[in-house]
C-alpha cells in the first residue's frame, strides 16, 4: 500500500476474508459427534484467540526491528503455506441442501426472525465482545499514559493477557457435560469483575483483569456457539454466520468508541464495560433454559 486509502481497502479485504475461520468451526461441528461439539468448538476458538492475542504483541516487538511491511509479507507467506495444509488436511464436505447461493443469503433475515434464541444470545455476546474490544483498544492508551509503559511493555502486557485463551477449551468441556448455561453466566460475570478491577491503580490488577476479561468472553462465546450450532442443523452455517456478524458488529462499534471514552477518562471505559457485561449477564440469566 502506497497510501492510506489503499491500506484501508486492504484492511477491509483482510477483515472480510478472515471470517473464513468461522466456516471451519461450522464444518468441524458437523464432522464431530454431538457430545463432542463443545470440546471441538472450544479447541478451535482457543486457537483463534491465542493467535489474535499473540499477534498483537508479536507485531509490536517485531516492528521495532523490521518495517510493518515486512510483517505483512511474512504473514502472507504463512497464509500461503496454510492454504496447502488445509487443502491436504480437510476432508471434502458437500452439504445436502440444494438451494442456490442467492436464496441461501436471502433466507437469513427469516432465520433471525424465527429463532429468538439466536437473537438473544447473539446480542449478549455482542455486549461482551464489545467490552473486550473496549478494553483492548483503550488499554494500550491507558497503559502508556497512566503506567508509563513503552511499546515493549505494552506488548508484554498483551502477551501475558493472552493467558485468557485457556477459557475456551474449559468452556467447551463444561458445555459437553451439560454446564453450558452456568459457563455462559459465569463468563459475563467475569468480564464485569474484570472491568471493576481496572478501576484500581495497580498494574497487577490490570493484568488479572486482562486475563479474566479474555477468559470470560471465551466462556460465553464457546458455550453460546455450541447452542447456536445445534438450533437448526440444516442451516448451521447460516445461523453461525448471523451470530458471528452480530457480535462482531458489537466489537466494531465499541472499538470506535474506545478512544473517545479513554480521552474522557479511563473510568468511563470501565463503566461502559461493566454496563455491557451486566446486560449480557441479565440476558444469560433470563435465557438459562437454553
């Protein structure tokens, strides 16, 4: 990219294409036995979060010695390698449906209308992922201004915070044992408690907050996605696509709001995160039968 406009177009394309990982989750859910669905979803989701969380600090550390273009070139080479790996490793799967693609796309509003659990659970996860995005967008700004951390220190903080990824497989195993509702409620409460901890002027408290916010979001996401994938078997991928789109929209909106809230003061970020987690908790409790 030679200018900002080209970079934004490239970022848009990357964002659109990386949603392909959600197809892998739906496919894995189809291939595995129903009693293993939570475990499989949890394992893949843990990989997604670990990659995302490690990529940020790794990019920060690498960029101190190489240019940002070098990082993207290296990433492109890794992705090219994984194209080959996926082509060789994944089994060929042909869905049983015969509807053309246009009609499949047009059917999604009806799916959203006819499945209230999908709407409610997606909204709860949008709130939690919004809180997650609030934290990780605003935290580097606050860590630099309030704790005087440099780029390396912020990168190491983010690397330590990636420990929350362990929450995904835990949630998957618990869901398979019939505890999905408990895990979903616990996840929302963890996110709420994490934001409360950030009101303390302690770097240790912030580090604990980062870990439990990440773990809480994963608890809720894995247990929720396990339910979504089982609501309508023939439309599993479309249901999953709607769920992912709704909760990522929540994350995108809160990412945009985070710098403005942080500029007004970190406590506004924390209060917003607590409110979002509280809403998610209420939705999870009211839908505990799912």
